[in-house]
C-alpha cells in the first residue's frame, strides 16, 4: 500500500473516530482492512494467490512451471483414486514408457509389484471413484522409491 493510501485510510479512521467516537473508528478500521484484503485477493491473478501466505517470497524465487505442475499432480493424488488415475497415472506411464517397451509388461509388473503396476498398466481403465481416499504421503514415497529402483 502506498504512503498516500495509508494516509487516506488513517484520515478516514480518525474522522470516523471524531464523528462517532471509538466505535466509529473501530468500524472504519475494520471496513478498511476488509476492503484492503478484498483488493489484494481480487487484484491478484490466481497463480499469485499463494503469495499471500509468504508475501514477497514468490518474487524472490524463480518459477519452474514443470515442477509446479508436478507438485499439483502430487497434491491432487491425495484427493481420490479418480485424481490418481487422471493426474498421476499419465505421469507414471510417461516415466515408465521406455522401460515398458524395453523389458515388456511382465518384467515391469514383477519389478513394481501389483500395487504400482496398476498405475502403469495400459489395459486398466481409469477409476471414476471421487469419494475414495487417493494416495497418502507414505504411499507416494513408496511409489517414488519403486520408480527409482531400476
């Protein structure tokens, strides 16, 4: 907020205090604070709303769109089996595509185990269950370990 805007807001609060007393000043301060927050939220593009959590941090760090997309996929995978299949499964299949072609489905299935083979299996239909739990952090860690152990 610019110094001029801050001065204007202060004058509004002082004026309300002089006219209506302490309650007027309090109401004016709360309304101005809410307007300021609404302007912040509405004025920022959706990608920048996270900057409200750590003001200025997003400006200091370089943006990596690929990393951000993958982070979003991993977050969504905790929502439901449907999100796992629609968001995470294509990533897993891209990671394993060369290995699947080189070794074949049975060797890859043996290496991954039944649980993780379900994400790589091209013949398995995607889940439509949005009410199930998805994958928790421990399961994601197990998946990443299984993908790294080649």
